[in-house]
């Protein structure tokens, strides 16, 4: 039985009952589920009695926060139980204690979620990603790290689709949807996408550092370093996370390199 925490604070803990198959839902896909909600072993509500599928769009319709996080992690046909607590439960209904929600992901309409991206030009997708990044920065300054992470991840989803057409093909060999379609224009757009990716990945690493999730810090620092091997911020984040894991030699190398690249930053 697979059990994993889907959030840094263990506010959503997932237990897989029946594995699924296929692609997980995309950013704004429409999902179809059955669910049963329990608290203290007592059934609070269930969709199974009416036998009607429950449908909603990820990131577009208001549902229990923990439910959306759980469904995003599932594959079609999967049955999973999520234990929701803290900010991820049913406070709006006056229920403060942890609850268990059993979900069966019946099917996913990926195309509906993709339409948001496909209606946009490459430049519009980049603009949307930049707005999500800036909104994430606002939440970060307010110390709302979970909300910041959500917006940074949404920014990355838009960045993924900048050069993708409706059939999932890379459009960089073809002319962009606006501008003169020149090679230099494509290269300029690629460079802008790269810079926003680096910024949001670094911000994600910093958010997870604030949350104490060293594994995720290393993951997102590595994403930055795959794009920019000499990025001092990413080396610093990874070095600190490695030191927290007790990987002192690797941490020392990262921190020394970060200091060499950015000697004026007192943190490194």
C-alpha cells in the first residue's frame, strides 16, 4: 500500500487503494469522480448513493482544497483515500477535525483544460506565466508560502505550453502565431521563457526551504541548474538542503561555488 504526503506540512496524506493507469490530469482538466467523505468513521456525504458522477475543472471551480490536491495526483481508474487536515479540510462547513475522503477518479477530459492554453498565442502564454509568477511573489512577501507555490506551479504549466500545439507537437520549427516568425524571434522568446522558468524554480526552492521540505528544495534547485549551471541562488538552496540531509561534502561544494559566483551575497 502506497502512502505519501502531498503537501510539505502533511495536510494532505494520500493512501492508494487501487492503482490507476494513464496520464494524470493537466492544469485545468475536467475530472469526473465518485467520493465518500468520512469523519471519525462516520459518513458525512457520498456521491455513490445517487450514482451520479461529480465533475469539476481543476483550478477553475471551488472545491475542498485538499480534494483538488488529491485528484491532481491521481491517474484514471485510481482509488485513493486522502486524510485532510489543517487548511485543507472543511473549516468553511464548521468541521475543524481531520477528515478522510475516498475518491475514485473515473475519467479525465484533458482537452478541456488544454483549451485555455490553445486559445493563446505563445506570447500570451508567457504573459500568463509571468502574471502567475508575480502573484506568487506577492503571496511570498505576505508569508503565504502554499499560495505562492500554487501560483509558481501554475506559471510553470503555462511555460510548458508556450511551444506546444493542440497535438502536443513542438512549434519551434514553425512560425510563431504572432510576429514575423523569424529564427531570432523564436530564440528571443525561448530566452524569456528560460528566464521565467529559472525565476519560478528558484522561488519554489525557496518556498520549500521555508516549509522545511529539503527534498523538494533539491528538486527545484536541480531544475534551475539544468538551465543555468552557474546559478548562485540555486547552488545556495541546494547546498543548504544537502547540509540539512547531512550530505556535508556535497553541500560544501555547492556553497563554495555559490560564494565564488556571488561573493557579495552575505548569505553564501
